[in-house]
């Protein structure tokens, strides 16, 4: 059985992110995409529009000296425009290591990602690492 197109889209997005191919990633998102990042640190909040979302991704790489990685573990889809991507994050920043599991809840419209809700297993740990 072939993979659902929404799962394939999510895998393509993670692959582009890991290659730091932000132009390819931009092509997988709607112009008005929003990425919601939990926490209370400089990289948390609602990033609206491709420029803001891509800018936040650039900053993830800058803040971690390029060490930020999101290893995709599994993708779940409902066939109605929702996907959940489970991943493992690794990063280093200011001499500290970050190793956490998390997920993205994505909304897909017209075969493009339109909304991304990020969920983490420990918001306090995120705040400490990014603060």
C-alpha cells in the first residue's frame, strides 16, 4: 500500500529542513502558514507567514551553530488534512546539549502545509535551553 500523500509531504518537509533547504521548504507551505511554538523564550510564539516561519527556522540553526536536528520518527495522518509528526530533537547551544522528543500537529490544505502546532514533552526544559 502506498503512503498517504500527506505523510509524504511531511517527510519531504522534514528532509528539506534537515538539508537546510529553506527554499524547498517554502514551496511546501502556504504563503500564510503559521507555526505555533510553545514556551516563554525568544523563539516561542506564533510565526505567521512564510518569511516569519523561515526566519524562525534560520534562527534555530544560528542559535545552535547549525547543530539543530529534528529526526522524524513517525507520521500519522487522518486523510482529512491533519498530520502528526513525531520527532527527536538534538541541539547544542552555549555548551549545553538538548535531547528531547516532540511532535508537530500539521494542517494541510491544497497539498501545502498551512498550520503547524509544535508540542514538546517538557515546556520548562525548552524555556531553559532557549532562554
